[in-house]
């Protein structure tokens, strides 16, 4: 016989199991086995596309000042940052939504399609966060193969069906690191039917050859179905502060805000002030982009000598073919405290984030041992 107390305990347990379901998180896939102390001084984290130069001195100073105001809700600072971003991108502040990292924007869009039982089109491989959230909420996902590591816009266009509710375009693309031609992407966005949302994820745009010139933000006023997402986690060096944003027309922004559990207050005063300070610090951004270019060339030079093919990176990571490398290179480097990425779908490739110049020399020295001659 089950008494009332046991019954309540059992149902609570059952409901917590239901809440816990849902598969692997991005963090669990990306961070590999838990045993390694990846935060120790010696661990080389070339697996998260972090910026080794952040946070900037200007951000640190702003954070110290902001600490004194942590007793206040951040509403006024949210508005200030939105104004600042809107001015920078020639938009109105109600066309901008702030989130705790752009992950939140991707999850909200994925959930939106899932709850409408719709379909997401995604060039593949690409950044999986949106489809993970979408699938969990009921979305179907259709993957469109890349063409030589680059998004094939023609094939994506052909794949659109009456079920398609959202197209995810990561530009530059993670994990393949390539960027699209701006004119091609503009014409693609203009041709997609206006009842299909397009999310252009520009997490790495600052690193691209054309810099922010390659952005689709100038189309936001023209196209009602376009959502751009950006982050302060990469070139701005603030990944640990969790701050990102969406830009779109006011109808879409209002819809996203209505679904956002944090009411647009999920980034606190400290990250918000750090973001504002870093936005004004062009010298820091330029430095990070230039050092990243130099770090990339250390790896390119070595890979070229070893005959390892790479794609043309517009980002702070390199996507390389792995046939000429020991197939256990990821695990072997891990044992040397060097972390690189191989997602389950990346059968023939590895992805290496760019650290400091010394970091990249350490990576090259270690990787050399695993080249198959
Ligand atoms: C393409 C892309 N989009 C979004 C994100 C999420 O970044 P965050 O939530 O830190 O803004 C990442 C993180 O690696 C990414 O690579």
C-alpha cells in the first residue's frame, strides 16, 4: 500500500525526471570529459572560441564601478545599452533585445518554431543550439549540406517548403569558419518568402575579412522576417559575462520579449556596463582581431607544411581536415591539457580555437607528434 507521503514523493521524483530529460547540452558536448581541470593555469582551452585577450582594461574598470550599483535592477542600464546599440546599427532601441548571451536568442527562436510545430532549415554542419531547443519543443529540422565547407544558399533556397518557418544562417559559420559573400546573402534574404523567418547569427562577424561591413543589419528595416543575433562573447572578450542581443523589427522583438523569462533583465548591471565600455574601445577590438589573424597564421603555416587542408577562416577558429592526423588526436592532446573540438558530426575534421601566439605555438608543437607522414 502506498501512503499519501510516499505517493507525493514518488510523483515529485517522476516530475523531476521529466524535467531533466532532453539530451546533451551544448556545454556537455563541447567541454568533453569532466575529469580535466580546464580552468587550471596550464589548460589550453582551444575548444570554446573564447577571446584570450578579454576582458579589456576598459571593461574591467567599468565592472569595478558597476559593482557599487548592484543593489539596483538594471532597467536603466538595459535602456542605455539598447540605445547605444541602436545608434551604432542605425536602428531604434525597440528593434534591439538584450539577452544573457546570444544563446538565449537562439533558444527563444527555436522554441517559437517548436511550439508552432514548424520546420527549421539549417545548413549543416552549423551551430546546433537553435535546432536543439527547437526539436525539444516539437520542431522538425531539415539539414542542407554545405558546399566545400561553405553554406550553399541555392540549395537552402530550394529546400524551403510550406512547412519551413525559420532558416538559420550562421555567418561566418561555426564550425566551418567560412563566410558568405555579402551580395549573395543580401539577395538570398530578399528572396526568402516573407512568412519564413531568417535568423542570421553573426557571433563572429567582427573577425571577418570585411568586418562588420559583412553584416545583414542594414536589412532589418527592410525585411520583416529577419532576425540578427550578436554576442559580446567573442571579439569583445566577455563570454563569462553572458551578454548578447537580437535585432529585428519591433513586432518580432516584442514577440521574443514576451517569451523571455527574464523580461530582458537577464544580463545584470556588471555585464551591461562592461559591454558599453568595450563597445567604445575600438583599440581593444582592433588588437584582438589583429592578434587573432597572427595566431591563425601560426596554425595555417604548420598545417600547410604538414599537408593538412583547412578552410579559409573568417573567425577565431580553424576548421581542418583530420585524415592526416592520428585519429585519436583530440584525446591525445587532452592528455597534454590541450583542448580542441570534434563534434560527433565532424567525422573528418577538427576545430581549433585561436588563443594567444604562445598558445598557438604550444598547440603546433604538440600537434606535430600526431601528424601521419
Ligand atoms: C555561432 C554561435 N552563435 C552563438 C553562440 C553563443 O554565444 P553566447 O551565448 O556566448 O553569446 C556561439 C558560441 O560559441 C556561436 O559559436
